């Protein structure tokens, strides 16, 4: 009993120290349009500190770091965008994903439980022995590989809860595939996102549809009443008249053709 207790303390101490000093880089390969063969690729960082974690793109992490140092935003968009950024608190079991809407930040709480089925099959992953596990999330079935060699109950995106770090996970349709590609030294800071407004999935859908109906509303130079309050000019001061109707139609087409969210059960029907 004493031996088991000592082992548990040792594993906990290793997990804490190891995670404090490391940043786990994942590569995501995904299909924006499931009807086409084109594959998009993004790299993300998973940072862990005292039971909390942040998962976000490398560019997003750099922006959060800059904000904490200067209190100035350096990476926000004038659109509705799901950055696939996620924060977890393993102590409270709270998981949130971040959404950007016209330079305002929102969070959606993830209430769906991850029920894991651990299997006997193993393979090598990034030079480590990894074991297979399966679960369901977001209307998709997922296959994960985790390693006991890094005893952290963490992983990419919303995934966690296995007895080792998730090194790879993909849905059965292979439209989303996360892979651990690098373990880097870290300063141990999370650079958590601040001033994000919590919303429900229903409110998320409302924001997405509002953006879809008029993607250029924040840059078309008009106020809510339709009056012109801003003009576009070139480098020489000559007034420009952008074709916002054409810009809207182009953006709406892109949204319709790339409507393949991780959470299929919250897929929005754009018309």
C-alpha cells in the first residue's frame, strides 16, 4: 500500500514538473469540404499548468503572449471564426472552446462527456509506445492513441481523460486527424484568454447565421441606420467604392463550401 502511494506521488510529481516545462505541438489535417479531396493543415500548441491547459494555433498562442505583455490585441479577425482553441480545467472538469465574432471573443462550454473504451492494441507513436482507445464526440466516432510514457491525462482540442497523453486522434471518416509532432521547451505560462463572453450553442448558431447574412457589415462603412460613417480611400486619398455585394456573395459561397465542423451535431444549415 505504501509502495503504491509512493508510486502515485512520483507519477503526479513527474506529470506536474514535465508539463510545466513543455509545450506539445500537434498538427491537424482536416477536410474543410468533405466532398472534396483537398486537405488543410494547421499546427497547434497544447500548454499545461497546474491542472489547466490551453490548446490553440501557434499564431494564436503568440498573440495571447503578446497581449499579456502589452495588453494590446494583435490577432483578431473582422469575421466569425472558430479558431479551434480550447481551454480545460481538469480540476473542475470544465472545457470551453473560443469563438471570434467581429473582434469580440466568446466561449462555448463543452458539456458532452467523453466515455473512453481502452483496447489492447498498441503501436509506436513519436518514438513512444501508444495504446488504442475509442470514444464519441460531436456526432463523430474517434480513435485515439495515448502513451503511458507521458502520464498526463491530456490531449488535443477537447480530448482528455486517458491514463497518458494522447499522441494521435482521428475521426472514423478521417476528416479530422490530430497528431503530436513535437515536444518543445516552454516558459510554463498559459497566457490564458481574457474577457471572453460565455454563450450557448444556440447563441453560437445565431452569431454564425448573422455573420453569414452580411459578412461585410463591420467594414462597409455604414452604421446601424445605413448612414455612411466611413469611406475607403487608396494611398493617394482617392475614394474607393468596394463592391460589398460581390464580397458578401463570395464569402457566403466559401462558408457553404467549407461547412464541415468538428462538432457535426452542431453543423449549421447555411442557405
